[in-house]
C-alpha cells in the first residue's frame, strides 16, 4: 500500500475505522466552520437582516450540496468495491466515468438553481425583508456547484482507497482562504451577503483544482488520465444505479426540511433568525457523524469485494457505535455551551433566546439519527440504495409532512415542530435496520 492509502480488508477494524474517519471528521468540520464563518461574519459586521438572508438559504444550500455528496457516496462505494476485489479495469472505467458524470451534475445544478432561485425562496415563504439578500447570496453561491461536484468526486475516490488525509490538507488551505476573503469582502469592500458568497465559491474552486491535480498526477489505478476520459455504458449504469438513489436520499431530507423551514417562517422574524443561528449546529454534528458513515460504506464495500463477510458486519457495528457516541456527546456539549455558541452568530439577545429553544430540543435527538444514517451507509456499501431511498421518502419526508399538517398544525408551537426530527429518525431507522439484516443474510460470495 502507498503512503496515503490504507488496506481496509486487514487489521483491527476498531482502530482502522477511527484512523480513517478522523481526517474526514476534520475535513467535514472545517467545511462546517468555514460555512459558519459566512453567517458569523455577516451577522457580526452586516447586521441581523444579512444574517437572516444568508440563513434563509441554508436549507437550499443543503439540498444542492447534499445531492452532490450523496452522488459521490455512490461513487465511493463502487470504487471501494473494485479496489477490494482488485478489478483494475473496472476501477479505471468507474473513476473516469464518474468524473464526467459529476461535472455534468454540477453544471446542471448551477443552471437550474440560478434560474429558479427566486421562485423556490418564495415557495418556502422567505420573509420579504430577507428575499433580495437571499436571492443574491444563493445565485452567487451556486456558481460554485461544478467545483463542489468535482471536489466531492475526488474525495470519494481517495476515501475509497483509504486516503482521507490529503483531501484534509487541501480543504484546510482553501478554507483558510475562505475566511480571509470573507473578512476582506464584508469589512473592507462592504459587500455583505455577496462578499461571503464570492469567498465561498473561490475556496470551492481552489479545493477542486487541488484534488483534481492529485488525481491527474498519481500513478495509482484510481488516478485520472485525460486520454482515458470517456464514459463506459456499463459503468454509467452501475454508478447511476447506486449514486442516484444515494443522492436522492439526501435531497429528500432537504425537501422535507423545506416544509420545516416553511413552518419556522410562520413565526416572526426573531424566531426565523434564531432558528438560522441554532441551525448551524446541524451540519456541525451531522458532518462529524457523516465521516463515520463514509468509513462504514468504504469498509463494507471493500470487504464485500474481498469476500470477507465477517468484517462487513463488524464494520457496521463499530461504525454505529462511533456515530451514536459522537451524536450523544456533542449534542449534550452543544446545549451546555449554548450561549457562547449562539453568540458567534448574533449579538441580539432575543435571537439567542429563540435559538436556545431549538438547541434544547435537538441536543438529545442527534444521536438517534445515527441508527438511520449509518444503516443506510451500510446498505450502500453492499450496493443497495433503492429500497433505503423508498424508506427515507416514507419515514423522513412523508411522515414529516404529515406531522407538520397534523401535530404542528394543532399545537403550532416551535417545540412541536422541532420534535418531528426525533420521531421521523426513529421510524426510518427501524425500517432501515430490518432491511439491512435481510440483505446481509443474503450476501453471496460474489460482489454485486
């Protein structure tokens, strides 16, 4: 194995999953912190309206980026499968086909988002006083979708090979640049929401260029050769069969959260701004836990490809333990330090108090999501994404919509709205676990 790569099919799983995941955690938390810097800078130096404008786009940003991350998750699982089975020809065809598909997806998201941004923001009842700033921020931010797509593609390929350190190095450099540009554009150039959006896309293109440069220069079998850049029909089918449902799962979460945002928007602007501030905790915890889910899918796929069934199940249980503990410990810590955390985004005491309501409900809820998301990742590692997607649609979308128009409509309190997360995660997790048990028992000796 080369210096930055890791053999996922041998050695202590408990240790290797941790070593694999820690750089991913730092990568994910850096992304969160740098994205939070957008909101922190406008909240501190441009006022509460700018904070509300940027915060009002967070669910849409999550929708688009979640789709790209989900698509890359499918690429990660298929790449890891071929690495584990030592199928170099399949691996090369997969990587080159995935690169083209990822770029096309990024371009489509950019075009669609820019064209329909005002309509979507109106659809979720964005406040009139926030709409202009929200449209401006989102349209500029979406110019970075092709770069974000290519970074996630590169990260997925490298992670499948056990290399989670170099993406961290690249992201650290690009993220520091993002913070510097944030401060420059907002404080010096007085660009407010436009400034933080420009800073974000600048860092996205830097990180994408760095990771693509690595894949072009490497002599590993998962590297990119310009002359080999073409799509193979069989690999298009295989990638889409895993990546599209995986991407759709993340999209479903974001769409369901659009209804939640609509419910939040039914309260006054103080509650909306407090929710925007407290909502920054979500990606902080989710993305830390997501590092474990990436590890889970990668370890399971490689060991499935290597026909090591016992390590498949052990990888799932260890990943579930890690992700649950992260959600539980950090959720409680977040509530304990709720005042300093929310003060990062606003100086308004009423907005802080509104944000605390959300944190008080979510603190013990985050750990529940581990049972759902880790099991979805495990099924993806076995090449199964369609049935888990259907379960997500029913449990985390349809159920949430029903909750909003029944429970929330009856009580119409912000607490009754936030409680839908824990209930929807629990129901979906139960169904996902039952499904994983079934497909694990059916595993044959040959890869899918």
